């Protein structure tokens, strides 16, 4: 896992790999946003509903699976009309 410094639109603290298109899933921390986002467009992960599972580990696993699936399936062109999270 890479760590990066402060960018023009926020503090990027973690980078989780790169997909085939070269985009990265990055952890962004700003005054108005904190969470996972795409390095190439304005897509940001927004979990669907509360994390309700049997254990913390199951909640974490479900959250990560949902995040990773949504990141892999998003189309950057559909998220280019707004400000990038980083």
C-alpha cells in the first residue's frame, strides 16, 4: 500500500492498488469529505445503508467487498462533471 502526501484538493493518505485503467482507489481527507474515492474522476464510495452484521470482522469484510465492487464497476466518464475528491 502506498502513502501519498497533500494534494491540491485534499490530503490523500492511502492508495489501494491500481486497476487496469490506471485509476487508483484512494483515501481522501478534506474539510467536506473523508472517504474512499477514485484518483481519476469525481466518484466517491458511499456505503449503501448501515453496516449490520454478526461481528465487526463481518462488517469490515462486507464494507470492503462493497467498496471494491463499486470502484471496479464505476465508469469515470459518468463522474467527470463534478469536482474530483482529491
